[in-house]
């Protein structure tokens, strides 16, 4: 997998772009609170993938490659023109995305996205700000800082990301643990925002299927053939 450097014009829309090629070996798709646009290069098939609430362990067919575009909170809703509240753990084919050339996306993802998004209006920042606040504080505090009721924040967040604010924050904490360098589990738990190490272990097992120590040691659920 190779990640691409994004120009400033795309940063307001896109959290990351990578090009991945299946090697025929076991791989893991970790939980992700982002909505992703995925292009299967071999089929020129464009797919929108909603937030992934559990890890998936699979073996991909060798040589199949794809371009993956992780959208920032609320941006996929603007592009698709529909709420995302029913998109979690689903993958739906897209016949087209206005202004986006699929062949160009396969050849040059950065140029294709820059061209497609050039005339789109500036996306709203409220959900992005809410997502940033949720990383380090509670739902109640996030709502208060945005001058929203908790119910209104829940409604906006679910429509814009496909997840409730609480679920979004839980996935973010697990991703923080996955990205952590080696260290004491108690320290990693504190850095990620858990009450204690046992809280982290229970949450990690819920999302990843195994405790963090087992995952790190390579003792993971059996991989199944990828059908996507």
C-alpha cells in the first residue's frame, strides 16, 4: 500500500488517499469512521464504503489493486447528496460521481479529484470541528462548545458520518491504540482516552475480535477470502 501526498485544495475534502495491491496474503481492514470511495482498477468499478464498525480479516486475490479515498467527516454526504445514516458497514456501487472521470482516477487520483472538486462549494466545517472535539472530550462537552443540543449533534453527526458521536469516538480510540508505538498497555490506554487498561482491552476486543496483546503478537481471527 502506498499513500499519496495531497495538495492543499484536497485537504478540505479528503483525509487520505492510498493505492493498494492485494498480495494474496492475509490482511486486515481495521475499523474506520470515515466513508471511503474505492475504485477497483481491474473492473473500473466505483464503490462507496460506509464506516466500518468491526475489523475484517481477509485474503485478497493477488494483483487486484484499488484506489481508496478516505473522506473527511461530512464531505461524502455533500458529494453523494444523501445522508449517510444507513451506510455503516455497507458497500454500494456508484454508477457515477458528477465530474469524476473513473479512468483518470485510476491513472492519477490526485489530478482526477482536484478536477472533480474544483467547482464544488466550500464544505461545511461543523462536522469536522465536532469530530476533532470528540477525540479529546465528551459528547456533552462537544455539543456545548458547538452551541448545539446533544440530540441535534447526534442527528447531524449520524446524517453526516453514518455513526453516532459516541460510536465515532469509540472507533477513533481503537485506531489510536492500533497506531501506537510499542509501550506499556496502561500508558497506551491513558493516551487513547480510556478509563484504564481493562476498559481498553474490552473495547479493543469488541472492535478487533481479539485483545490488543494477541493482535500485536499475530494471534488474530482466521482470514476469509475477500469477495469485494
